[in-house]
C-alpha cells in the first residue's frame, strides 16, 4: 500500500513536470520563430510531443535524485530548443522576449493550475463524501504539484547565471562591453548552480521566494 502511494505521488509529480518543461521550451522556440529565427521550427522542436524535448537526466533522473535526497526544491529541465539569436530582427528586444517566454509560460501555467485548484477546493463539501471524493483529491494533489513545479521553474530560470534565461535578460540590460565577459561565465554556469544547490544557499533563496507565491496561489 505504501509502495503504491509512493508510485502515485511520483506520477502526480512527473506529469506536471513534463508539461511544464515541454511548454517552457516550446515557448522559447515559438517566440524566436515569431521574431525572426526559424531554427527551432526547422529542427522540429515546435511540437508538444514530449519525446522531442525530454532529457533522460534532466526530466526524470534529476527530479528523482532531488526527491530522494530530501531537497526542498524539486525541478527538472528539457533539452533546450535551438535558438540562433543572430537571426532575431531586433537582437536586444528579441533576446529579452525569447528568454522571458519560458518563464512567462510557467507563471501562466501556475496561475491556471491555482485557479482550477481553488475552484475544486471551494466545492469540497459537495464531493468529499461522494464517489468523486478520491478522483477530486487526486486532481487537487496534481494541481498542487503543477503550481509548485511551475513556480520553481519560473524562479529558477530567472537566476542570472548563464545559461539560465535570467542571464540572457540581464546580458541585454548590460552595457555592450560587459556582455561578452558575462557570457563567458556560461562554461562554469552549471557547476556554479549545482554547487549553490548542494551547499544550500540557492535552495534557501528559492524557498524564501517560493513561500509567499504559494501562499498567494494555493492559500484560502
């Protein structure tokens, strides 16, 4: 029974994670295409087919490792869609919009999931003791995970460490002379991020920012 419950919880966590990371990447590619760069479209990445986007480690193994390690933050990632920023009609404006697209998509998914959660929770008295009780409770858990995962992905990707989306936004706001030195951090970016995650400060910062967001979206 405990094993079945753990499997159900894992499924309820993975499903919204897959949706969140796939739509995040499709949003990047779609906005890039609209702003002059067809690279993602020509590579067949403007599709909702998860097989085209999912990464074995980032989409499945990383969330499992974080869950098993007791990390307060559970997240994952998909294979980045290819974007040639040089093709954008307006480099500065286009880069900011392309980089922001994934974060905005995750925030929209979080708001939609929270709205559905609040609607179902508000009618608890009508379904709690009926045959709909168990399916509704499962759906509420799924929506809760969806809100949490999308908020985490949005916040995480706003971190201004290359290659995360936040770094591309910051780079376009920097003076031109500072953009290249800043971009060179990308070769060490993932190492910096994992060190900050393992040692704790990044997790604490994320939790600090995440708590008021979740209180607002999922609170009574």
